[in-house]
C-alpha cells in the first residue's frame, strides 16, 4: 500500500466563488510544503474554476461532488465528466449518502456514473455506508458489500483509479463519529471484498473514513491500519480545522 493518506474536504452546498477565494488564500499557506499526504477539496460546481485557479501551483487538488454519466445532451441541470476534466478536476465523489438518500440515486445509476467518470480519466471516490436502521438490524456488512459490488460492476481493470469512502450514514453531519475500531472492522472487510473483486489491485485502493471527522478525533481514526484517509464535511469548511486534520495526517505519515 504505497499510496499516501488522502485528506479530502467535501464542502457540500457551502461557499460562493468569493468565499472560495477567501478560503484558499487562508488555507494555502497553512498547508504549504506538506507533501506527505494528498490534499483534495470538493467545492460546489460553481466554485470549481475559482478553486482550480486559486490552487494552481500548490499541493491541493480539486474534485467535484457529483456528475452525470452522459457526455452531453438534453439533461438540464447536469454536469458531465468531460466538463469536469476540462475545468481542472482530477476526482469526483460518487454515491455520497446525500445523493443516495435525498436525491434517490440507486446503485445502478451510481455505477453508470462510475464507469463514465473513469472513461473520461477522472479518479472516483465511491461512497458506501449503512443507515442507523441497517446497522441496528445487523446489515452493515451486507449493505456495504452490495454497494461496493454494484457500484464497481463492470469497471474492468480500473480499480486503481478508485478510492472508497466508508461513511456510515448515522455519523455524517451528526457530530458522532464511528468508534475508530468499529470503522477499522468495516475497512478490513472492504479490503477483503476488494481483493475478491480484483486481487492484484485491491491493495492500491485507499479506503477513507467519513462521518464527523474533526481535529479532535482525526488522529485516532487515521492511526487505524486499514484507514487510508478521511473524507471531511463540516470540519473542512474552516481553513484552520481542515489544515489541522491535514497536519495530523502528515505527522502520521512521517512516523511510519
Ligand atoms: C461528508 O460530507 O462526506 C461528511 C462525512 O460530512 P461530516 O464530516 O460533516 O460528517
């Protein structure tokens, strides 16, 4: 597992273009020179050009929070992977629980998006995770395996262009993160399944944890052996707290 830890910030529907400029002017110097981890920010679509130009020449990469699977056409309100690539995105998040549960995205739709994004040369962070009800019914592993297998179906040999975010739905935006050892158990399971899907490429996939990660719990989470990064929502909105998480990741990498 040679890849660096990935520290990713998902802004969700927060910040205007001018607030994006303000953020990057504060954040960039805070993380300047940190190359032990990969730093990635997912702003809303409208902020992507600003984020790309503000991050130019820095160690910060930009991605999108979603995309459609068609290249172009009569799909009002949608954005295609081709457009994201040209705008300067390297990554796209697909299957975030808010897309699944608020906007009704199915595993089948998410899979079409995964295939299309990979074809256009984007890297994909595929999100998986169980609801509280599913967890309480003992369905965590079944749900995660189903989302993984359906989401990655037909990707052929492109598993090395994928990272996974395990995000238990009950931990997202609630302030209550999963216990690091509970997350680790699911991460270990995800690696087992990835090995069944593609034995040669599974080890190169980074499985991130997401769900109420903040500076106070990042070290315990990132120290787990099968947790290869974090996807951070709320705590990525303030440059100070996101930079702190980046620095925690870098110090863990340095101590390896
Ligand atoms: C997320 O947006 O993917 C997320 C995990 O949010 P939060 O960190 O706010 O729980």
